[in-house]
């Protein structure tokens, strides 16, 4: 192993030819793998890598995992375009081998060095305590990495990064950070951070609690703004055609009026004589649609819980929509009085514990007064009391629109009990998972 490494290193930094560019890339990738799996530096690989980046005109800071990508770009502005261009050029050793061989060898090595930088900074998270600044730098590096990988792998990558971020947040001395206003200001709200804040909120007080609430509020407002944009075009209420249309100009249906009076067209005078006007029906149902949102607040569902709690508050702000909210683990809690303020809802939740959906169903069923005008959104991973399936079948038969939700988040990752998944599918109410846009679309279709 040592002899092979030394031989390759000589080829890599020596004269061009005979596949030397490929050897240089291999050295960079070997160094990357070495640093990912073992924090100890391999002197031979480090020395060879320094020589390679120096030869192709890249800064040595590119090899230092403690230097963030933002810092590099600030010091060397020309690198920004190269990092951003990795999306188009990431297929380096794929099917187009002959085409890649025609590329400038130094350009291939530069791309290898840039990719190695991103992967090392994002995936070599180390051990031990994490500071607020380190978390902030890592999140920015993760953003660069997501951008470089392109849209095709973005969802899968986000799921992996969410796991890494969660580990970093757990390694923070979060209470100490929150108690210091200067450090707390360095934190950027994210799902992983919000989950930790919700888990630890009962142990916070004073400045730390105030900073925690401020971070939760910021995150809620940011997510709400995105979801509100998706919901804002929702048409609430169906047209009631039993009510005659108002015969006013703003309701005049010009297209239909012209079409129906075409038989009165006079070719000689080139005039259309109208003997009947047609108006649009605009009256909508006056009975509010009722939406009952039931959220599993166990720790495994925190992402969906936060998103759907915010979504429920947005729909609660629409006219003719009566929204109720129930959260549960082994017990159920009616959060309807606070449904319009997701911040207050989240402060009242308690993550963790087991699940017993029958307790939540006992609170939800009395809220179904008009089944055919009611939608029940049930958010859970459905690792639950199987007696709950009997309740699902009963409310579905009554005419309720049942929407079971396995996960609605940015990554689309989910883990749903197969027993429930199969039976809900056979019932004609398959479990929704993926991006929250799917749930928004289902709700808009019901309310339209």
C-alpha cells in the first residue's frame, strides 16, 4: 500500500502524460476517503495533495476542512463560479469516458479538488462538542454541496444532510448557546434545531427560553410564508347552482351569451342581435367545510408535525373553513383554541413517548357533525394501535374525506407501518408521503 501510494504520488506531481491527470485525481480522492474514515492525516497523501493543488493554481486552504467554502470564496472570488458550475460538470468518470479524456487535464483535477472540498467539509463532522459558529459554517457548506449536486439528487441528499445536522445539533451545548445572546444570534432556524428546542423547552428559562422562542417563531414564520404561497390560490366553497345568478354586469358571461345568440347574426348589417343574456353563478355554499387535523406528536414525526401544524393555521385563516387540531401520543390534546397560531401550538406539544391513535380518535369523532362536508387529515407513521383501523373504516363509510399522511417534508423520507399502509390503500385512502405540496393539493381539491 505504501509503495503504491508513493509511486502514484510521483506520477501525480511529475510530468504530464501516461494518465498522470487520472493519478492526480485518484490521490485527491484517496485523501478524501482517508480523512472521512480516519481523522488522522496520512502524511504522504497530504503532501501529494498540497503539491497537486499548488500545481493547478488552487489555494492550499482548499484542503483544510476547518476552512469553510464561504471563507474560501471570500478570499478567492473566482472560485465561486467554479463551485456553482460543478452541477453541469459533475459527470467526470461516467459513460462519456472518451469525451472526458479530451477535456483539459488540469480542469478535471480542479473539479476533483473542489468536489473533495465539499464532501470533506460536509461529511467529516468529527466528534465532540459543536459550537454555534461551527454549525452555522456547516449549514452553509451543506448549501454549497446541495447546489453542486444538482436537482436530480437534491431530495435524497437533503435527507442525508438532515441526519448529519441533527447529530451536530445534539452535540451542541444548546442551553449554554441559548443563554448567550451573541451566540444565539449565530443560530439559523432549521428542522433539526427546532426539534431539539421543542424537546428541551421545559428545561429552559430566562434568556435561554426567550431565545428559543424567538428561533421557533422565526422558523414558523419562514415556513408559513412558503406554504401560504402554495395555498393562496385555494378556491374555498363550491358553486351553489340552486341559487339564481345575480343579473349584474360583473357576472355577465359574454362568451356564453355570444354563443347562444349566434343564430341572431345578421350578415348584411354585420350585427349580432342579442335577445337573451347569460350570467355566471357565483353563489357559494354557506356551510363551512370542516377540517380535522390529527397529529402524532411522537419524536419520529416532528418534521411532519411542524409542517402540518403550520399548514392547519393557514387554512384556519381562510373563509368558510372550520379547522380543528388534535395532537396525541398515548394521550390526546385538543389544540383547536390555538390552531391559528402554530407557534403557540408547538410550545404546547410534548415530543416523544408511545402512540395510541384511539385516544385521538375519541376527540376527533365528535367533531364530525356533517361527514360529507368534513375532511380528516391524520398525520402519523402508523406504528399504532391496530384497533384504529376499525375507526378509519367507520368514518370513511360515513362519507368523511380521510387523508392519511405518512410524512410531508422537504426530503420525502418516510417510514410507515406496512400493515396500515396496505389496509388504508385497500380502503381507497392511500397514505400520502413526500413534499407537503401533495397535501396542499389534496386539501385544495376537497375545498374547491
